[in-house]
């Protein structure tokens, strides 16, 4: 790190904007005027993503399963996580999780869900089945964007468009 960015807001403002950069070790910096035309400080409330036991990626995001929570990073910001909105809580612990083109398959201790949509903050969580699976990673099927896992009722395929197929 060679420089530190300085962000300021208008008087009594709520949004911080980039004002300048100073060398590391600088002890004073004069702010004579503020502007709202510079770039907004979009990462100011972001943290590192939480640890988890299942990981998958889709559309420039990393999805992380931890207990009964499914977390995701900011788009192309793999180290940026918004703890106020980048998660969904499910009914019980997540046992299986895998991404496909159109969404994310999530298997809890009670249900199978498909989180569909390009933006997970606006996506719908659709229940697909009322059975579970042991904790495991998914299998990505060759020549397809589908995934498979071994459920308590045999092998299951989660298709890229949100269809669930029991194959025995």
C-alpha cells in the first residue's frame, strides 16, 4: 500500500465521495471544498466474506454456505461482502450447494431449493422437494451445465433452468 484514499461528504451529508489520495504516513490533509461529482465510496460498509463449508461460483460471485445461511460476495469483488444484504437464512443447515447457469441449488436438512435470478438480492427461493442429502459437494455433469448429488432418495440432477430430476 503506497497511498490512502480520502472520502468526504457534503456538510451533514450521508454519502461519502472520493476527494483525493495521500501517501502513507501523511499526517495532515486540508479539505477546502467538497464535491458530489467524484466517485461514491461504494465499499465503505463491506467486510470480508464469512467462512463456510461449501463454496461455489456464478456470475462473478462466490456463494458460501455456512450453517443455515447462504452468503454471496459482490459481483467481481470476491473479497467484498455486504453483511446487511448479501445472505439468505434457510430453515435448517445447508448440506449441499451448487451453482448452475440460471441459479443456485441449495439442499438443507429439510428441503431442496432453487435460488433463481441474476441478482441474488432480488432472486426468488423456490422449494423443489421435501427431502435432504448428506453433507457433500455437487458433481458437475460433463457436456452440460447441470449438477448432481446423492440425496436420501438416490441420485438427483439439478438442471440449469431449475428442474429437479430424480434418477435413482
